[in-house]
C-alpha cells in the first residue's frame, strides 16, 4: 500500500479491481467511519490529476451528482499523487439495469441525459486548451491506433477522411465541461434511487 500521511486514519483499506484507469483505486474507511474513494497515480500525472480534481470540485459546486472531492496531495515520497473522494454508496448502474423494468431503464436513461446536459451547460475553464488542438491530438491518436490494428471496418477510410476534412470546424468554438467517460459502468445507483455520475 502506498504511504500516505493520512494512512493511520484509515482503519479499512480495500483495493478496487475494476475499470480501465491506470490509477490504483481503494475503498477506505477512516476512524470517523467515513467511507471514501482513494485514487493513486504516478507523479508524472500530477497536473492532469489536479485538473480532474478541480473539475470534479466545480461540478459538485454546480450541484451535479458526482463523488465529492475531499483532498488531493503527494505521497510515496513524491513518487505518486493521491486524491480522496466521498464514497457513493450503491450499485453500478451496469449491474442494477439488469433487475430494472424497461420503464425504470428508460427513466434512468432520461435522467442520465438530463445530467449530461447540465454538465455541458457549464463553460470550460478559461485555461482549457483550444478545442481544435485537443480534439485533433485525440483523433490523430485514435486514427493511428486504428491504422495499426489488424481489424478494419467497411468504410473506415471514409470516416477517417470525414474527420480529417472537418477539423477546421472546431476553430474558435466555445467549449464546455465534458465527462469524457459517460456510461453505465461509471454510474452508481443507491438503494434510495439516488444516482451518481
């Protein structure tokens, strides 16, 4: 376990072995019986993790139902960055959906769409890199991955051409907050029906 200054305050530490993130994730409980999510990443990701933390803080202040950020800092003798978030009690929506009726699933989808619309109403921070540059870098990376992959889809080159030929449309466009990984695997539904995104 990574060494945190707050380590002695955790009476329970359980690893979380799911998700695609490279972060190490833990369910932790402190001496006050408060449950939290602890995320630990390599120090090279410090700036990125601070931006994520601040974005989550801003979303929470805007009353978007997210895991509230508590603290961010450096640990492991400067080798790692950690962040603590309030634990969201409940079940992954991906699992909960299986026991829901179609009407309940539909309501969940509408709620998710409404929350995503709220997120998209929040302007991006002034310091956000220009959208065209950010999108182009991401698109170029994905296109290279596709081209290096042995699996091809019919019309794939037309899709790539469309993306490349229309990047100019992003110049000078307004930006907003984006979730970036919005799907049922990243949503929690509590026993009271509360939803966290």
